[in-house]
C-alpha cells in the first residue's frame, strides 16, 4: 500500500468520524464549507446595507470578523487583542491542516498541536485534534507499544553445536538447538552447514508445528546473525515479523560438552556410529529430565502442561501378540473381560491408558483372551452338546478368588544420578525403576532381574 492510498484511507476515516461529530452537536465552532460560504455572503450583503437597516446578527458579524482574499479565495478572519490575524477553517480543509501539523511535530499529542495551531487558526478545537490522533495508525501503534510488556512475549533462542571434533556424520557437521527461554523446552536438528539459509529452513519447518516466536535470540548475543536468519525467513513469508532478542545472561543451559557426551552414550547404547540418528532420543531425554535447579517439573511438562506419553503404560497378557495390538481387538477384549468380571461379582479392573494389570489378573486376562479369540473365529459350537458347552464355558470364566497382587508401577523417572534421592519419582513412590526409565544411566534402584 502506497503512502497516498494510506493517507486517503486515513482522510476518509477522519471525515466520516468528523461528520458524525458535527451531526451530534447543536453548537460547535466547527462548521461545514456551506456554512462558511454562507457567512461570507451574509457579511458582504450586510456591509453594503446602511447601518440603520442592518439586523443585530449582521452588526455582530461585521464588528467581529473581516474578509480577506487569500490565494484567490475569500476567507473569514478575526483580529484578536494581540493584533494577530486568525483564519476560520471549515470541515473540508481541516484534515490537511491537522495532518501537516501532526507530522511537523513528529506525531505530537493533542495539547502540543493545539498550541501550535491556535496562533494561526481560530476555530480548530482540541476535540477535532483528538479525533485526528485517534485515527492515526502510527499513533495507535505507538500507544500499543507503550502498553506492551515484552516479558510476556514468547522468546526462543538458537544455538549451534559444532560436531566436527567428534565425527562428520553423512555430511552433518552441526546441531541446531532451538530452545524456549521460559520453559527450557528444546528442539534439536542436524545441520550440514552453519549458514543463515540452512538455519532458516530448519526453523521454518519447526514453525509449521509450534508457530513462530515473537522474539528470536542467539546464544551468545550475535544479533547480526539473527538479522540474517530473519531475512531468510522472510523469503518464506514476507509478513513474518520477529523481534531480534538482546543479549542477556542465560542460566541453567547444558554445555556443548555435556550434549556431546550424551550423544556418544546414546550411540553406544543403540550400537550405531551415526549421532544424527539418535538426535530424537537426545531431544526426548533432554526435555523429560527434571531441572537440577528447579527440581519440580520437566521442560516437556512445563511447555505442554502434561507429562509425555511413552506408549502403553501397563502390562498386557502374555498371549497378546504385536498383531493383536489393534484398537478394535483391544476394545472387544476389554469389554468381554469386564462383562465376565461383573457377572461373577468380582472386583473389576478398569483397562484404560493408565491402568495397571497385576500378575494374578494377567492370568485371568489370558483365559479371557483365549475365549475372546475362540468366539471371534468360526467354530462348531452348535454341533456340541449342551453339557460340553457348559464345560467349555466353565473353563473360560475366571475364578472369583481374591488374591493379594503385586503391581507393576506406571511411574518412571528420567534421573541423571543413581535414583537414591527423593528427586527420583520411582524412589519417592517406593517403587523400583523399570524399562521406561533412564535407559542410559547407572541406576541403583533397579530390580535385579531387570538387570
């Protein structure tokens, strides 16, 4: 949009608001061009009349105002006590006068503009100047910026980790760490080159999932590098506006050596030489590890508001095969198991994403699952005698004896130490660590049979 078209839109908006203002007021120093021209005609006619034939209104008009020719146009003026000549203006010429003064005074306030214009113009009111300032886009933006608190903005930081000292992995030489300053939630991406264009491409894909931040900063405060990244991001969307973050002390961030050591450990655990393949595991581990300083919440939970899921968190019956983990089959099995439990008036176990099946209930689940498998397949049950069907039914119904069970906990931790303090979720809940816990750390709270 050009400046002329933007100014025309501003003028149309101002004229419309001014027209509504004049319609609402019965008395006002501002008047339309028609009213202004009519006063000049009345003045000229009254000035030609003898004094005895003039009306009271005509005498007041002649005593108060004069007429001069200004730029080929007759204008109504008034001389004040300081012998200053001030001009009457009408509504049609009000906008250019206000617009010129507004920009000359660098978008000043109402009072400053009023004092500037009152020496030359007679009937410009503070109300009309307020109306102009209210329709100025720049002034509205400036007002919003004054009320804005940048601490409420989403601020993310980028950091480049040089991996050349370890090994070049399929042309990957660097790691991009993109971290939320407030929650410490991080996203890691492998890079082949440490250029603004490469980083912008990676960030643009991340923006597709999480949106773009309002402030983007660099780890060591390299603002010129962030400016280059922003220019490359504008190639994807020219309307994208991001504030370049200032340099500030960033505490509680892992050093490059710690991340490199963790990557090496993950590569050994996965038996691979490619560090770029274990970056997803690195990201999950870093985001689900409790902060050593805060010690209460993980970056993942702080960012999303809930703890991460890691597949099913309860033990399935032994006869369940991988191909049986289909939503429809699992729903049928659960419904059949619950119905049988209700018919025998036993204590029911709710099977959902957070349920825990005990060792004894696993045995009952196995028999129930066998009966479910038999009912799903084509069978010759109609050829059997009633007594035979009764015998089969008795075998599929679980026993109603209530036994003491040992449950497998759904709690898991992401500790970096030996899990011997209350910071460990498993240790604090008096349970042993399981296969979902810190697969890459030495643990002193692990069951012997689990290794």
